[in-house]
C-alpha cells in the first residue's frame, strides 16, 4: 500500500514537469509503474533500463528539424513592376 502511495506521489511530480500529462494521469502511471516493478525480475529490469538508455542516446543523436535550421524560400511578391 505504501509503495502505491509513493508511486502515485512520484508520478504526480514527474507529470507536473512533463507537458501533455496531467497530475491524475501521472499518479496513475506511478501506481502502475510501482506494481510492474514488483512483478518484474531483476534481468528484466536491467534490460528495460538498458533499452531506455540506448533509445535516449539514439534520439539525442538525431538532428532536430526546426524552422530555424530549414531554409525557407520567400514567397514571390505579388507586386507588379512599374
């Protein structure tokens, strides 16, 4: 029971720092995460952690496609030459 409360508290705090996830959703994710961690074996936890680390490294290496990086051609003017 205490593990679920701690998981909900941590999930709520993480959700407040993450856009797109509300406090109640974060608390629910925290409770589910705590439950899942109790049921996983140690090798499975290590594999999930290593997979998350590798995924983060790969995503950080990808170049960001932002508007400032892309070359934007100006639209042709509709003014007539006099």
